[in-house]
C-alpha cells in the first residue's frame, strides 16, 4: 500500500457476503484492497483501504474474521469523524458491495 509509518490502522470484525447474496466467488487474503463506504452501500466511498487478516491466511465468502483496515494518513481528519466503535464500513469490490467491517476501536496512526 504505502509506507507503513503513514498508515492509520483500524481494528475491525470483517464479514464477507456469501456468493449467493452477491459476494465474491473466491476468498480474500491479507492485502485485499476494497473501496470503503462508511455507513451504507450508497454512501460516497472514502477510498481504498487495505485489509490485514488476524490469525488466518484467507477469508471465504460468507465467513467472518478479525482484522485491521489500513488507511493512508491523508484521510486522517475524515477518519477521526467517521471511525468510532460499532460503525459499519461497507467493503466494495468494483461496483458491488462484498462485505462489511464493524469497527472495534478507533483507528491509530502507525507513525512513530
């Protein structure tokens, strides 16, 4: 993605839609870069983020896992307003929503 010192890391619980409900046909792995929509699928996307899965290599369609979404610090001010525990982030893959991440705690900069 970018220099790790320029990232904001947001702990989340990720749930991927099953393929039968419009989700992906293949699993996602750490490094997956979805478009992030805060609140609802119709909301304007904030931009790309990068998913880092915790304790597993991949997440199948229909599955859930703990992870971290990483955002570039260029979005810092917007993220301060939007990222709060319990907030839903819809995950887009191209034009369709394929999953959802629920914020576990506010994001923190990885910068020293």
